[in-house]
C-alpha cells in the first residue's frame, strides 16, 4: 500500500468480498506492528487462537461475532473491540463483514 501514503482512501473499498472465503490485505507492515484489512464472507471465520499482543479490531462493514475467553460480542459497522493479549478468541461472520485489525508489538 506504499502508493496510498498521503492519499485519502475509502477503507471498505480497499478489499472485496469473495464467496466462501476470508480475504486479507496488509495496509501497513512495520517491525513494531501491522494494520490489516479483512473481508469475511457469511459463515466464514477464524478458529480459536491467541496473540501475544493486544489486538484492536474495528468493524468497517457488516456484522461480526467475536468471542473472547468464552464471552460473545456482536459488533456492527462503526464499532470496535480490543482483544487482550494471550486470551483465546474467535471471529465468525453472521453476515458478511469487513474489519481492520491493528497489532502493536511493543
């Protein structure tokens, strides 16, 4: 996304949905962290996992079900959640959704 520096972009327009898939596009990749955009088709998700750092998730489009340490959260476009480091979490698309994931490694 080097060509995007200093330009205004529509976040949701940077990535397209694909039937039956999860699509990701790295926006920024630095030693200290990443910013990644995801598009989840309905029914798709990420299985339970942990991350060694807090993860900031912003829902840019649609609705998502995010479970953190067994607690279910239902988020819609415009909402965010911070998933704590080392806590198990899952993501599932009740309907198509796009999210921005920010991971800071410091």
